[in-house]
């Protein structure tokens, strides 16, 4: 594969993403000067697809959490700019054009660029509520950005300003409700590990879920997304309740011994 000379590396992590990886990599064919993917425990040929069909540089690394794994991928890139993507994301032609124009303008005042991300869910694009615009900082000068070391919900830490672009990044994260629901336990496990040093408060269980629903459905106009908007707000409220209930369970387990 012949890569264009754009000065942009694409950085990705993956585990068993054969169902997503082609769509993602196809979307950056005109954008990526190199593609770097760090994989772990792949059994479905994700690494082979990326290497043989798209010319990606593929590295195997043991899983140590989202933040560390993404930094492992970032460390392998060689271009001055790096676009960090997930396998279930797609760069639209409009976003690709804006990213190229941004980089080619050589913007010395900026260390990165961010843009809205919209999710395809229950047969429609979600454009309100907690899920949109979800401005995502994904394009960085390599020397100016680093992922936080969090096990989950990692954030890009940028040394400098980020420009806000207008085109959307597309996100195909949940093909059905079962896949969405299946994420609640591992995400909550990671939440508990991160928060167990903080004091548990009953007020978090009583009020945070209601606030999250009201914010998503009313203040952020999730009702405009129809039933999917209601589901997202309700699920957000329940997952918030579940996280803090699990935090209580963990606290009790550490403070008491089994009879």
C-alpha cells in the first residue's frame, strides 16, 4: 500500500476487531502516512487484516489498561502529527479534509485538534443528550500529547491549545442492546478500582442517577432523539447507580471479613 505524505500517523489499539477494522482503516486511506496498531490476544485475524490489506505496522503488547495500551501505540508512531482512533470509529470525508487542511496550515499556535463524535445507535444517529457532541481530542502533535494512565475512561493530556473542528467522527460502538449492556460490568470493575480510595457517600447513590437522567434527557435535549434518547438517559442513570452501589459493595468487602 502506498501511503500519502501527509505527516499524520494513525494510532490504534485492537483486540479481536476483525468486524470493524476494515471500515476504520478504509476511512483513513487518504489521510494516513503510516498506520500503527498495537494488538493483544487477537484470535480473529485483526492483525493480519491490518498488516496485509492496509500495510499497518502491527505490534503485540500485553494488556495493561486502555491508557497504557494507547500510549504503547503512540510511542511507535513516527510522524509529527498523530490521529488516535478506536477500531469502531470512522473518519468521514469531511473530517479527513478538515484534518488535512489543519495540518497543512502548519498551525504553530495549536498542539492538537478536537471534533464532535456521533454514535450510530438503535438505527439512527444520536445528535443530542450525553452522547453528542462528545468533542474528542484525537489529533495531536506527537511531542505534545499523552494518554492518561487510567485503566478505563482514559483522557488525552495535551500540552497546549486544541482547535475545534466542525466535522463529525462516526462511532459504531454498540450494534445492539445486548452489546451495550455487556459493557456495564467490566466498566464498573475498572471504575471501582479507580475510585476505591475515595470515601463512599450515600448521596452519590441517591442523587447522581437522577441528575444524570435529567441532564441527558432534558437539559441536553435527549428527548429529540426519540426512544433511543430516552434509553440512553435511563441507562446512564442506572449505570451511575450501579457503579456507586458496587463501590459500596467493595468498601464493605474490604472492611469486613467473610463469616
